[in-house]
């Protein structure tokens, strides 16, 4: 199993969205290891799914960038999404900020540089809706990210690359890597990855500090509105 997953991992490095498929296979390797045993039904299912989506695990060096940039945010009460039409090449120029996190001290100055670039844009608030259920904040942030991706998929029918910003370290790390250890969060990540694989839209997920996040989700029910 380790050899099989290892070979698939090399393929998925082209498109990390595929990593979200594997969950039971990792648990199987940890618990069963090299001792052998029948494959679990969930492991068979995940291996079958990855074979099915294999043609979608690709990347194009010639894929163009969208001029629309989105940012998402969430509170315990509601989610918010903001968008802006950025100058040509803005998103493409931010690729060096991929997978930078505030937990690494040396990356702080670079992230502040990204924050300054974000604040300089003229953002428009496009989504603000109330959550119907009380869940962990990471799941609510992931739901807001899903909303931003849905809008990107709907807008970018030409399968462009786009930038999506968020201030949740857990969510941005999960969608940038394509997987996470929390299964409830992985469920939402899988929905995001499925949209991206099916549409051809390839988001660049970037972390920004909360004070620089233009989405600014409402924190009180009275602030919530819908567009």
C-alpha cells in the first residue's frame, strides 16, 4: 500500500487537489502497515476514485490568470466574501507567497508586504450570509472558502487561475496542501477540490492577516445582509 500511495503522490504533486481523496488509505497504512490484510471497503473506494479522476490531475504552464481576486472570512454568525478586479498580473505576481504562514518568524515581513498590496486594492463586498448551524470556526471558515471558490468557478468559465485570500491558517494550509488531518475539515476541503478539478479553475490560496482581510465577516446578526 505504501508503494501504491507513493506512486500516486508523485502524480498528485502536479495537482495537489488529488491529495484530498486519500484519508482511509493513510489510516490503513498506519494500523495495518506491512503485516498484510484485506483492504477496507473505504480504502478500495478511495483508490477507485483516484483512478477515476486521474485524467484531471494535470497542470498547464499556459493557463491564463483571471483579473478577479477574492477574499473570504467567517465569524460564528456569518460568512463574508469580497472581490476586486486587480491590475493585470497582480495575482500571478503573488505566487511567491504560496504556503507562507505567520508561524514562521522569517515569513512575517513578506506577509506584511502582501497585506499592503491587498489594502491598496478597492474591494467590493459581494457576499454576507448567516450560518444556519453552530460549528467549529475552522469549518465555518472552510464554508466561506467554498463560497468564494463557487463564485470563482461560476465566473471563470474559461478555466483560469485566480487568487483567493483568507486569514484562517488551518483552512488556507489545508486547501493549499490539498489535505488535512481533521476529517470534518477534510470533508469541506474535498468539496472545494472537487469543484476545482471539475471546472479546471486553479485557485492560488494565500494567507493574509485578519487586519488586512477585506472580507470582514459580520460578527453580529444585525450586521448580516444578503446580495
